[in-house]
C-alpha cells in the first residue's frame, strides 16, 4: 500500500513548496482530492455544507466520525485531519484526549484539528505528548462566532495583532504541527507566518502562508454565495442543475428510459 503523507512531512514543509489542502466529507470526492492534496480536512463545516445547519456549533462527534471514516476509506495518500467539534475538547485536556482518541480510533485519521490559540495550548501539549498530532486553528474561529459577534475578519485594528501573534506562538510552542489562519487581514497572516516555526495554512489569509485550504464545495461552485476569499474554480452547481432538469424533462416526455436503457 502507498504510504500516506505523515505529520512530520507536513511540518517539514515550513517555508518550502506550499502545502495543498482541501476539505472533503465523502469517499468519492476525497478520492479525487487525494491525487493532489497533501492533507485533507474533514472539517466541521460539513454541518453547514452537507447537513443544512446554520453554524458549526451543533455538529456532533459521531457525525465527524462518520464522515471521517468515509474519507479515510476513499483515500490512500493524503494525511487525513478531522475537526474536533464544538463541546468535545474545550472543557479539559483529559476530555479532549478521550474524544480525540475516539476520533482517531474509529476513523483511522492521522491528526485532529481544534480551534483556539493560547487558551488551548495546554490541551495541545497534552494530546501531542500522548500520541495525537494536533493542527491548531486561529484568527476567525467559527465555533466562537457567538462570542465574536459573527464571522468577522480579524486584525482590522492593528492593536488586535498582538493577541493573534501570541496565539500563533502559543500553539507552535505547545506542539501543534501546523496552524490554520482563517479570516485575518493579509499582512497579519504574512507576519505570523514569518514569526513561527510551524507551517501556516491560510484560508482568507495570505499567499505567504505555507499552504492554503478551501472548502471543496465552495471552490466547486456548489454554493450560491461565497465569501470574497473563495475562488470558484468549478461550475458544478449549474452543471448539476442542467443534468437534473434534463432528466426531469425526459422522464415526463418518456424519452428516458430509451431502448439503450431497457432489457429486452
Ligand atoms: O471546517 C472547516 O472546513 C475548516 C476549514 C475552513 C479550515 O475548519
Ligand atoms: Na472547522
């Protein structure tokens, strides 16, 4: 079997060839992404993207595990990182370990991701020392949207930069192998990337980050609206609609199934 990209291999990409990453939630799309991505994130964005939720707050652990399993099964090359959902890691390092271990054991993923900077440093160390690689996630952290008052780009006031820089330093020193920088002004993301020794993965951040990530369904054009930081590389929404529309027409005019699709 082809060996998967390892956590140390991702960590060693600091300052090198940019790390390619996308989210994926199912075996089928993951198999395609696996050909090109260094790591695949099973993000808790699946609550909104796949399950019609308003935010990621309501995503349960078993849903992350179910999608994580599918993505691990569909791939053999990329490192698979699974998000820890809201409420499964914040309370204490011990609870975080229990839930992260369950995610790793049941999905076969190679690492977990959790949101938070300095406040999560102790937990990150606790997990890493016990065999669970951790990717951190700072800047705009959607699980804290109620505290932040919505999804707001971080670092617009320069006075706020020091706190974000301290978060990055804290997760790096705590032993995270990489950190997602989400939704922060470009010069802050570039500055943080220069300041820490672990690779930064940008989303709505900077081209100077050590890698980039996007939500697959966003970049494929499956959502009617996408934020500014998403580049839409595909046109799948309209393509799916055309196919469904043609099928509906052909069912109604009885041209489907035709001679080609029936058994004589
Ligand atoms: O859940 C998710 O998709 C994420 C990425 C946007 C980084 O956390
Ligand atoms: Na997430």
